[in-house]
C-alpha cells in the first residue's frame, strides 16, 4: 500500500516506544513482588496521578443519566466557553470574550486546527529545541516545516526575541512556543514573551503559545498568560493537566476574532465537536470546591519538584534550570552515559525506573538529557530516587 509522503516527516513518538519496553519489563518476573522482584516505577509519562475531582465526576454522571449526550456546537457548549473566560478573569485578570474560545477534542486537536488554519506547504515555523515532539509534527502534517532552534539554560531552554529575529526568513510564518514547556518545565518570562510577540508582529507572522501547563505554575514571575499581549495571540490550553482530565480528551483554544469562523469550519468537518459528556463534566471544574482541590494538587506538585530536583543533583543528574511549572525535570545524564537512550533503558532494566530519553524532544541535546515526570506520588518518587542512587552510586 502506498502511503502519503507526509508520513516521511512524522517520526515515531519515542516516549511511547520506551513506554512499551517499560511495560514489558514490568510484566516480567524481575518486577513481580511474588517472585522477589521490585515493581516498575513509571516516571516517563506526563500524566497526573490525580484524577478528576468528585464534582466533575458527579457532573458527568448527572449528564449521562439525563441523556445530555447529543452533539454540541463545533465551538463547544456556550456555558463552558463562558466559564473558561471567567477563569481567565479570576486567575489571570484577563477579559477574554467567550466568543474567542473554541472547545476542542484535547489540546492536540486545538494545535492541529491552528496549524491547518495558518500553515501550508513552503512555510516554516520557528520552535525551540527541546520541545514537545507532537507540536512539530502538527506543523509537518500541514506540509510546513518546523525549524528547531537550539536553546540553552541561559534562555531557560526557550526561544528569545533576538533568536527569533535572527532566524526569521521569507518563508517563516510564525513561532510555536510552549510556556511552561514540556520537557523542561520552564516558562518564558512575560517581558521576553512580549518582545517575541513584537518581533513576530512586525514580521507579519503569528504567535502560537501552548499553555496547557499554565495552571501548574510555581513562580509568580512566570504566571502570566501570553493572552495579555493582545488579541492576535493564539493560545492553546487543556483540561488534561491542571484539571486532571487526561483521558477525557478535552481542550480549548483562544483565538483572534477573525480566526474563530475558519477554525469552526475545520472543526465541523474534522470531528463535529468535542465529547459532549466531557464538556458537561468540565463545567464543574470551575466550581469553588474543584478549584480548591486543584490548588491543593498544585501545591503537592510543587512539593514533589522541591524534592526531586535536589535529589537528582545529588546523584549526578544535573537539572540546569529549576522547572517553574508543569511536572518535569530536564536532567543531564552525561556524567553517567554518553547516550540518554542507553541510560534510560539501563535504568529500566537495573533500577526498574522508567524515564524518557531526550531523543523525542529535538536533536540539540538528545544524547545528554532525560526527562523525569514527577506526576507520580511522593512515595514512588522517593523509592525511584533511592533505586537510581543504588545503581549510579
């Protein structure tokens, strides 16, 4: 069967390939407590160990029993768009019109819609290296090219305005950023984000910011949304991370007013609407009891970060920039191995701890860095660090 040429530009999702291997080891006698083994600890996947809180589950059950499962508008339930807009007001002090919000089938669908609406063959989009691999593949799927620009600890593993200006070419259509970032957990300072947006604006380009970890910020200096910079910013967000609804596949995007109708047209044709049941459940995310629980969980993630980062440093896995958001530590393993890929597979087999090698996130530092997700419980994190220390000395 002849495959479309666009697949030549879509690499495997190595995070998932590693997860397969970790699962195979987890099912072996080496990880069977009954056979004297130690269970695998999974610190490789970016999924909160918390699930949707009780008000959200209750809202889903109520909607299901009431038969509220019909299609919604492609842009989402009006009531949900209004509650998202109100959240921006209370959390970030922003006045976002509900009409600019489009509810999507996860942040992945939002990114796909944005890329399909804005990019085409011959375009290039500037992105930092490292960055989340699927983001560049959304760009590639449109026929455009994701141009990865190596970043360093000096820029918090992010692009800055000077780099964007220096690498802009006639083919450049815009930038796709993530703040806080996966895999580094680092954000772009508001002043630098404003400078980037000004460069892009002056060039006639578009600024897309993946803000799916925005709710999970731990430093007030980085707590602003890029939406504060004007209505021309495209912001992507999700119910998966801060709101603990990963498998519900629900996200949203905030668009310039002129882009809403084109994106709605694409959504109508590509998937009709996001899950109706998930949308009704998500209405309860913004209840005071739910927000209080989410804030408690944010505090717990911060506590885990404050344990993990110095613990990694003590065993020679240096974290050059302390993450200010999300739940990842981007650690340098070069003191222990010349290949992060080999290092991760070795730790799976010896320590029974699953980490993610840098290969997924871009070539610049793929062999030096690994990503650890501290979205697991403190007990599991403490055990994992002890095992890594046992093997690394």
